[in-house]
């Protein structure tokens, strides 16, 4: 974007587009499910220290991946990067608000690839504007598509992507095949392999 705007007028400068290394930093994961554990494996490739919080403690993964269980407050306070991987429920709605953002390091970065309403965007905007945290990366938003008038769009210390975490040919193909497989199973009178609400079978068996 900077190049396209003809803003790159010097070949190099000591503080040009300066960021932060991930090597050796602490990654805090909220939600150590399938996606959280996959992120952990990738973070280990960068020699990151991984701490996590989940409503279910994963002692199996602690031993396998060398990660540490912490309270949510400890994760927020200690992590250089906080990555959210929780479902959207009444309990996780605005799970990250003004208080949680204030608990994070001023140098920390918040990443949300789970569900938009997990983060209070108004509180996030204020934290980013005031320098309470260093930056954020959002792939999801409270309202999608994001409101063109959202103040988040005016900030330079946030990366915004249009809910494209599944955006690869391979992943989208798998999604289509999964949907078709479940549909065929139901039409054949079988329980779909990815049934998320099995309680309905008690009401209306297939």
C-alpha cells in the first residue's frame, strides 16, 4: 500500500517499517482447542514460549508441546502476542474489553481470528489509539463486513483482513467436500459425521 501510494521515497532507514521479532517471544493463547494447538505447533518453529488458558486444562498438550497453563489474567499480563481461539458464546462475548486490554503489555499485540464479538471493538480502538497496546491483527469483526465508518480503519497500528483465514484452494475445497458429505449422509438416513448438535436426534431421529 505504501509503495502504491508513492510513499516509498527512501531506499532504507533505521526505523523504516520497523516491527518486532517473534523468535523467543511469549505467545499467549486463549482457547487451546484444535486451532489453538495447531497455532502452538507453528509457534514452536520460531522458538516461542507458549502459555495458554482454556476452560479445560490440556495436560496432554502441556507435556507434548512444552506449553504452560496459566490463568487468563496471567496470559494477558505476560504475553507479547495474545491470540484468540475461542467460540462465540454468551460467556466469551466481549471477553476482551477495556480491562483486559489494560492488563496487557504496552508492547503487546492482540490477534483475533476466532469471532469478532469476542473483542469489544470500541475498547480496542481506544487502547490502540492511546498506545495501551502496540498493535492488533483482526480477521473477524463485530459486524461483517466492517462498517466503512469504523474508527479502526483510521489506525496505522492494526492489520485488518476480510475474514479470510480459510482462504486457500485446499481449505475451501475441503469445506465444500465436508458439507457435501454431511448432506449425503442425511439423505442416506445416516448420522452426519460433523453433527454439532446431536441433541436434535433425540427429538427427530434420522
